[in-house]
């Protein structure tokens, strides 16, 4: 049995989207980030980082949302896992790029401009993060102006990983990046994406 640790209100959202695409049954340990359940010796044994998501797939334990999605798509021989090595590499490229260039930057921007109580927001963090988000969206816009999808001719784990990570961008004004906007909508219009989103909102 596949067990997923992590609430939809976390980076586990991407994992929940992927299992929805694959139609997998799973046991859900709906732990929020930093919840007491993630601070136990049992959870630390699964992920010494203390973070979600983590999966336990019949005893195979894996953390890091991007790696989890690659593993699940490949294991279940999904069409979302590119068969062409070049497209596979592009899916990896964009997933790693997202983790490096957008993931925390976008979270920090939204938290320090909207989500945190006003007294806890730091304008300098919001501004510095937004600068990096803008640079990243400019890069994504160039790629998506050339190709409808990030890794080959169809929606793939690469698109899911990046679009999943850009959940908070669904609530931003993306008019400056029309190709990003259209691609993000295409990705999040998928039934499995909508189901994952409904678990969070
Ligand atoms: N690179 C990791 C990041 C995981 C991560 O930062 N998860 C957050 C929730 S979205 C967490 O569990 N934070 C708890 C903590 O910082 O202790 C991934 O993509 O899985």
C-alpha cells in the first residue's frame, strides 16, 4: 500500500495531484508542515529533514516532492513519464530549475506580502523574493512561447511538478507573462489537478 505523509496545504499538493493522475489508492497521513506528528522519532526515521511530503510505498521510503512524482509516474508506466530520454531530461531540468529558482522565492513573496499576519511580514523579504520570481517567470515565458509543454509534445511530470509548485501563482496577476498564464491554466484545468486543489481550499 502507498502511504502519503503531508497535507494538501503543503508541497504534498504536487504528490496528491500526481496520484490523482495515476488513479492510485493510498493511505493519507494528512500532516501539516511542522505538525507535532512530524516531530516524532517515527517520522524523523522516515525523513530526517522533518518535512513533507514523504511516501512509504510498501516499505520504500522517499522524500522530495519532485523525486516522488518521477518515481510514481515511472513505476506506474504513466504517459506522464516521457519515454524519450531528451524529454525525460527536460522534465528533470525544469523540476530542478523550479526547486532552485522559484519554489521558496514564490512562497516567501506570497507569505510576506499577503499570508502572514501584517506584524510578521517583512517587506525586504517580499521585495527580494518578488525580484527573483519575476526573473524566473521571464525565463518560463520564453520557454512556453516556443512550446506548449515543458518537456516534449504533451503534458508530463515536468509540467505537473512546475505547475504544482506554482499553485500560489494562480492568485497573482500574470498579465505580463501570457504564455505562463495560459499554460498554468491548462495544467490546473486537468481533473486530477482540480481534485487536488479542492483538498487544499
Ligand atoms: N524540497 C522539499 C521541500 C519540502 C518542504 O519544505 N516541506 C515543507 C512544507 S511545504 C515542510 O514540511 N516544512 C516543515 C519544516 O520546515 O520543518 C520538497 O519539495 O519536498
